[in-house]
């Protein structure tokens, strides 16, 4: 699985959009980009995933660059409950293994 | 509600004892996983199972054992051979599918804290 690089920490004001970047410059053509988040002492929560096109669901939007070497997770209107560690993972569809890095610790400030 | 249930949430073990962590899912998922997480660290894969009666070692299988006798259940035993078992343990499951939007997304339980005393 390709490695990902994320900032260690980020801050965002409540009500603003939180934009979390992820670099995956060695991603292969058949690897998807997945995002999970983990609130302290809880299991990781699936957020969204995509291959080439931008994706949106009720939680977030995922913007993938045309060369697929980086992506951005967007939380459109961050709330205090969005404070968590966010993990960007690349994985081949059908592969059983998720490789977690250190993630980004996002703090939403009132 | 469908989901993954782990028990117990907190467990204390004396040195030299084996302990078993339970994981049950009612999502009808074929694949199940066990991860370990140390404080401030990411998740590391211990074992995974793609189908009943079959399982494979992950990156840190030494000192652990699993069984997969039923589709819904994937218990993890932390044996006395595991030298540093204090950690947060996470069970997960997924349903392999050719649908690229829903297939193979991995879902997690709420975790179990194991402390050696």
C-alpha cells in the first residue's frame, strides 16, 4: 500500500470549513483514497472514499487532484464534535489491509 | 441496529494469564480484523479472516491467536507470550464487493482496553 503524508495537527474555528490535506505521491492506479476519523478512545469511523472523481456524502467532501498525488478532505461546517484524529489511507479495492499512519489531529475551536 | 460489538470494554490481566476479547458483528460481513493501537500511535494489524475457518497473520501476530468458527464471531486471545499486551484493541469487519462505492469499506467496533497489572 502507498504511504500517505498528513500534517500532524490543525486548528479550525467552529462553523468554518475544515480542509485536511493528504499527500500520496506514490499511489497506484488501482488504489482508492479512504478517510477515517477517530475520537479519543473510540473505534475509527469511516468518512468517505474515492478513486479519481470528487466525492461528497452527508459527512464530508473529498477532492482528489487530477494526478491523484494528493487529496483534501473538507468538513463544510465544522462543529466541536468534529475534533478528532483524521486518517488518510490508500488501499487497493478488495485488499484486506488498511495501513494507518499517524493522522492529523484536528481541533475545532469555539 | 447493525454493528460490531466488542466486549469487554475494559479488561485487566495478570502477567502470565491468557485473556480473550470478544468481537461479534451482525452486518453479514465476510471479513473480520483485529488491530492494536498504542497511545498516540496508529493502528497495527494483528490478524484478519476473509471467510469462516480461515485466517491470516497481520503485521504483529506474535503472542496472539484467533479463531473463526462462525461468520459473526472473531475472538482474539492475548496469550502470555505477548510481552507487552497493554493496548487498545479494535475489531473490524468488511464485506467484499465489486461495488466500488460500498464494497470493502472496513467498519470498526468501539474497542477494548487491555491493561496488564
